């Protein structure tokens, strides 16, 4: 294993740790409604920080964006698709519960986000043997996600909190929405993978490959900002929640911290993709999702979410974690 690969995996682990914990601060916003939190979080993570990082780290940034409009549209539109997925995620989790919704959305997002960049733009960089190992890693990753979600489902049912009283027709609709969300969720990775013309231009203007990655995020996340802000404003209007901004201004710290953790995670992921080489935006995404899931699960264990869970639930969780560890090894030691 080369030094660059070790560095890439380490950065991906750090990114997964930050992303897996980025929603925790939401628990500490005492008076703000979810839409207040999401409004500020969206502005910080999708607008302020990407541009601040890009201006601070990318030399001659304005010149980087002097590309034909068509070359900017791919990251912008893929980012917008991901922004829609963010909205559908909340809807799906409310209607299906964490376990089923999580399995469908994260499972599809992790698998597609890994395989689409691989087969569309990176197939020439991996041998047939390496491809078999990557596909095996993706399969084990999907199995690990499924077992982890199943363990959560068993735990939720035992606690009598699983959503099960919706009409069958409504449940099918919710499943379809979750599948649509899973299809759209990896589009942020597509935005980064297929927005590399911006990074190439930044390198041509004298930036290092690591710094050049920061030029892609402002465009990609601007696409994601639009649906997230629009939906937040809709909820703020419908629920008359604007007044909460004046009533409890100190709550602004928590969504701002969420934004720092979230954007920090994707900034590190962008760096890791450079160190991971030609397959950085495919296997890198898979590793990022694995470390994010593992971090979120361990945080749940530490904060007591699994306290009192049955032996079966814990066994499924342990099997899921073992699967994710195995997938990490397969994706990391993929060979050429």
C-alpha cells in the first residue's frame, strides 16, 4: 500500500467521521424548529463555506470559472438533483422509519455513487482482477448496510416505534419515494466526479491538485442550495416559524456547527479523492459512505440509542459492522 493511498484512506476516514456526526448538533437546538435549523445549515454548508474555502485556497478562482457554460452545467444540475434527494430523505424517513428508509437510500446511494463514476469514466484505469475485487467490495458493503439496517429495524420494533400503521398503498408510495431518493442521493458525487474540468482548469492556472478540488464544490453545492432553501422557506411560511429566529438567536450556533462538520467532511473527501488516484471518486465514495455509517452507528451506541436492544438486534449490528470492515479491506486493497 503506497503512502498516497494510506493518506487518502485516512482522509476518507476523517471525512466519514465528520459526516457521520454532522447531524448531532441538531439535538441541542432547544427552540428552533427543524426548518429553522435546516435553513441556517443550508446557507452555511452550501453557500458560505464552499465559497470561502474556494477563495482562500484556489489561486485565480474567477479565471477557473471562465469555462463554457455547458461545462458548468453538469456539476450544477447534479448538485440540484442531490438537493432534491436531501428533501426526499426527510420525507422517506418520516414515512418508513429509520431502518427501512436508511437501508434503501444509503444502500442505493453508496452502490450507485461508487459504480457509476467507475464505469462511466474510470473503467480504463482498473484491470479485470481489480474490477472483480471492487465489485466484491461493493456487494459486501451493500450486505453490511442491509444487516445494519435490519438490526435497527429489530431494535425499533422491540421499542414499538417502527412505523407500521400506514395504508399499504401509502407504504408502497413511500418505498418508491425512498428509491427515488436513493437514485438521486449520489448525485453530489457525480457533480464532483463529472465536474473535474474545473479542477483541471485550476491546475492549469498553477494550483496543486489538492487545492484544485475546492473549485468544484461551490458550483455543485450551489445547485443543491436552491431546493434546500426553497423547501426550508416553504416550511417556515407554512408553520409560521420565522419568529423563532428572533426568539432564540443563540440556537444559530448548532446549525452553523452542523454546516462546518458537513462541509469539512466533503472538503476532506475531495482531498482524499486526489490521493486515491484515478479511482478516487468511485472507491473513495464507497469508503466515505462506509466510514460515515460506522461513525453514525458508534455514535448511536455511545449516546444510548441501542441501550436495551435485543441480542438478535446486536448480532445483526455486529454482522453489519463486520461486513463494512470487510468491504473496506476489499476496496482499499483492490490492486490495479
